[in-house]
C-alpha cells in the first residue's frame, strides 16, 4: 500500500466534511483575504481623498530671452500662483494603482495549504514617499507641466518645471490607515464567511 489513505462508504455528512477540508476551507480563506485586501485599498483611496492640506498651484508664463546664444527666443516657464486647500487625490498612476487589476496595482495571492497569503499595494515609484513622507535636503529641478487647475504634473523630459526647495513632507499614511481599518474589520469578515459556510454546509 502506497503513501496516503483510502476512504470508502462515506455517508453524506462525512462526504461534506471531506469536501470542506479539501476544497471549501481554502476558498473560505481566499474569500477572507481578498475581502481584507479590498478593505485596505479602498481605505487607502478614502484617506487620499480626504487629505486637505494646502497644495501649490502654478501658471504657465512666457518670457523673451535677453542674453546669450538664445537671445530673442521665447521660453515657457511655470510661475508659482499660490496654494489651495484641496485633497491630494491623484487621478493618475497612484490613484489607479489602488484598484485591483489596474496597472501599477500589486495583488499577489498564494493559496497553498497552510500558507495562505495575499500581498496588496502599489508599484508606483513614488507611492512610498507619499505614504511615509520624505525630507528634501537640497534644492533640485523637477521637470513637468500643469493641468487645467494649475496643479503641477511631473513629466520627465519636459522643458518646463519647478525648483523644489528643501523641506519636510509629512506622509499621508494611506496604507498604514488602510491596514488599521483592515484589522478592525477582520473579525466581522471572518464571522461572515464562517456563517455563510455553515449555512451551506447544513443544507
């Protein structure tokens, strides 16, 4: 007799238990993890949306170069216009990456028995800086342009841009808040999935 075991003449209850052990429980765990993953991402987006710290606005200007080899030519530049108290919602790469299945989103599920895991996040390069914050120690040039509201848009290779002065940027902590929300909701998510399984099992 080889490795493993054989079960014959199982009654209906035993068949259900065997099915639950081999199939239903992994699905329950997957459902729980995926629900918790969605809670993290949705909470992260809500946190970004509710952040109302002041944000800089710019206006595009044109000036005539008065000296050097390019004397007489027109040059576009961005001029600081002021700040507005609005949310930091990013409708581009970062915001989209917080939705499952969208480019830049991290959603990696592993369902091997005893090693269930789900990794969620964003692969956008600056996501960590927005979440954790950062310190700008030296001034540097950032190429980019502006949208219709005067909001600066980073654009590598752009002829316009802004000089960023040394400063400390306080992180939004959107992932940290999302993780805390997930921990708070986890017991109810687990309870719901177990009750749903029990109802199906007892049919």
